[in-house]
C-alpha cells in the first residue's frame, strides 16, 4: 500500500484550469458574512460594538454615561485592585479558606479595567492612523526635497560639463 507524504489537493483547483487564458472563468468569491455566525462553537457578530458589562453579566464599578473620565477611573480601579491584592495576601496568611470572595472581587476589577481599556480602542486606532499618515506625509516631503536637491545637483553638473566642453572647443547641440 503506497502512501503520499501530502494529501491530494482539494478538487477546487479544477475550477481554475482556464484562469490564465480567461481570468473571468474563475468562480466569484463568496459574499462577506453579515450578522451573526458560529465559529468553533462560539457565536460571533460582524458588528464592531463593545457590549456593555451588564450585557455580559458583570457589575460595573465605574459611573455610566458618555462623559467618563477614563484616566481618573483607570487610576481608581488600579488603586482598588492593589488594595484587594494586599487584602488577598492577608487573607491567605490569616484565613486561607476565605480567599474565594477576594479572588472574585479581583476578577470583577480586572473585567472593569479591561472593559474601560477596550472602550478606548477606537480612539487609539484613530490616533495611530493619524500618526502613520503624518509619518507618510513627512517621508514624502523628504523624498520630494531629496529629488529637488538631486535635480539641482544634476543641473549644476550638466552646466559644468557643458562649460568644460566649450572650453575645449567641442560643439554640440543640447536638446
């Protein structure tokens, strides 16, 4: 019984046999998925919205509303997290059987921190895009300046060459 090192290709390759002669003979790609879909047993959606903590069944520790001071709330949650970790260390030393509640509190604080940080992702993406575009503009301006400088240098060398040729008595027509 002979075995192959690699499995045979899927039968889809037969759909592209005339592609080089007629690129339109290939099948159209499938349309993009819209709405919800299941992948590896999990439900996903194509809408890029951040679900609220309440939708996820988590208690929100910072104020609700559009005017959240992210810096203040992140610092507050960070201090609270540090306090809870110290309390957990004390409980583990003094009453090890009562650690579960503190771990749940720490988990809640982490979930709130994570949600706050994720709500800043669109702002981060916008700022990153602005920075990338500014760098591209700067690089292109530098390239234009470099081209201008090289053009001027080439013109200067050309004039010097013409002057040298005229001094030696050679004549030619520059078009």
